[in-house]
C-alpha cells in the first residue's frame, strides 16, 4: 500500500490520503508535477544557451532571461484561475528557437513555486486525458494549470480535452 505523503502532489489534497494509482501513473507517464523540490539533472550554462536542456535545472538556477511579456502573461494566468470554472487556453507562439519552451517552463515553475498553484507540465507528444485532471480537481478543490509544450503537435488531443473538461 502507498502511504500518504509519498508524492509531492499530495500536499495539495484536501484530505490526508495517498495519491491514487491512476493519478500516480498519469503523473509518471504523462505530466510532471511542478514544485520547488522538482528533481532535475544539473545542466552546464553553456549547454543551456545552446538549447540542449530538457531539465528543470536551468529554470531553478535562473539561467533564463526575464522577457518583457512575462509580467503580462503571469498576471493573466493568475487572473484566469480566479475568474472561471471553464478551461482556459493561453497560447505562446513564436518562431523556432525563440525560447517558447523555456518561457513556458518559467511560467509553470513560478506559478507553482511563487504563487502556490497546482501546475502540471505536459511532455511533448503525450496523449492528454481529462479524467486524471478531473480527479485531481476533486481531490484538491483547486484549479489545475496544465502547461503543454509543443501544443501545435497535439491540437486534436487538446480540443478533445477542453471539450471534455467543459462538459464536466
């Protein structure tokens, strides 16, 4: 049996219960729970600036440069969470190599660590399912922020997901 406190997401739960196996599998295979203690592999700054990092280490070490639009987007994200029960989509667009992934990771990390939000980061190419997100919402009573990297490659999956979440 899995005991309460064995997964980082449990701190958001309304009751002291263990993370259900279905949610644990979703968190292992599909998304990462973003939080201050997120394990990461150390990345050399030079490699990071060459674009060779999929680790959270450069974000944790503040290697990235704050962008002018950061405050505007962050305020919008914080406001969205407070104003609606409907799924909201915020899209970050830009040319290849512009830093969209790093910007999305920075937003996710700061929402989780500075604003204590429940944030999940979706790995590229993963099939998204609504049920685990709905279950997490039930367990926590919180809005779940899902950050999807390379979302353009998953448009059909995202459309299905938002339709299912809207209908719930």
